[in-house]
C-alpha cells in the first residue's frame, strides 16, 4: 500500500490545467493563498490561460466550504482533501517543502 502524499500547487499548474484537482487521487492538495491572488490577475482576457483561471475559480467554488482553511475540503469520495494556506504558517504536513518561511 502506498502512502498518502501532499501536493502544493503552483499558479502554473492551475493555469495549464484547470481540472488539475481531479488528478491527485487520495492525496491531499495545498494551495497557498498567494496562488489564488495570482490567478485573479489572469481571469481577464481571451487566451487559454485566462479561461483556465476562470474555470478553476468555478471548480473551487463547487468544492469550497468553511473547512477549506482549517480541516480541508473533501475532493470527493475516496479522494484527498483540499487546503488553502493563508499567511506564512504552513501545516506540519508540508512545512518541510519550503526552505524559508515565505511563499
């Protein structure tokens, strides 16, 4: 049995595949708030990345609930959870990913 993994998404991942949250199976996904702020800047325009930024926001709206910032929101049955990381305090599960305490 393989262990559960934690993935931290970058803006580029989302801009190139707005359905990326479906690709992580039973693993947990973390998105720093700065990534969501960057996505907002890409929503306007007619290019594919602009479309992807808007569609990801819609996908996020379907998943989002009040636990998104605390205990994580479920990505579906048999799947992991989605967490939004606000500020510079990283959850213990991913703190070793960042060499510094800034995103």
